[in-house]
């Protein structure tokens, strides 16, 4: 009788889950056991996606890390070189399956500077409540666009 009166006053009945293994749980596999090839995603004509075995690298520049593949175009922090110049990134953190500590020795990524531009405007607004203090400031980051031309392991 008490249970019926509790439900009448808005309390929900609890659902008890059955004990035992959950559906679809199998043996866990380590990442090294899977041994999958490194695949890169390349978009073809009409939005078709093609997976290929390509060499990739993780580079660090401007305090940020980027995963790059030959032919990629990416926006990074401004570099001092002129448009059309070739830049060599020596701080390569990872090439395919070689992991550096902190970087892979002898590895480098070569890129060509496509252009320089400024990023989107960021508005910084500071305010202190009940003190009549408001300050608005804007900022646009200088950006270099580079195209990856070569990856050496």
C-alpha cells in the first residue's frame, strides 16, 4: 500500500538492471595488438573519401602542434620569411610510428610559404560589476599559410 501511495504522489518506480556481463562486451585489446596500417583521409571528387597509406608527421611551431601530410595546407603563427620561401621544421615530434623524446632525431618537414594574412578579430571585454568599469579591446593574430612539400624520417 505504501508503494502505491508513493507512486501516486509523483515518485517514480526504480528499474533494476540484471546482473551479469553487458551486451557486446568482449575481451579488451591493446592498441599494439590491433596492428592497423596508418591511413590518411583524402577527399576526392564529388566528396568521395579515399583512404591511403601515407607518411604523416606531428610538428611543433608557434607553441602549437600540427599533424601534417604531404600536400596539406595549414595556417600557423606568423613566420618572418617572405612569400614563396621554403621553410624547414626540425622540431618533429612524431613520424609515422617513430615517437621522439622530445623530438625525432634527423627528421624534418619542409614547407613552402603560400601567403601571410591576419586572423579573425577577437574581442576582449572586461567589466567589473557595480563599479562602472568597462574596457573593450580587439586583437587580430598574424598568420602564415604554408603548404607541406616533403617529410623526411
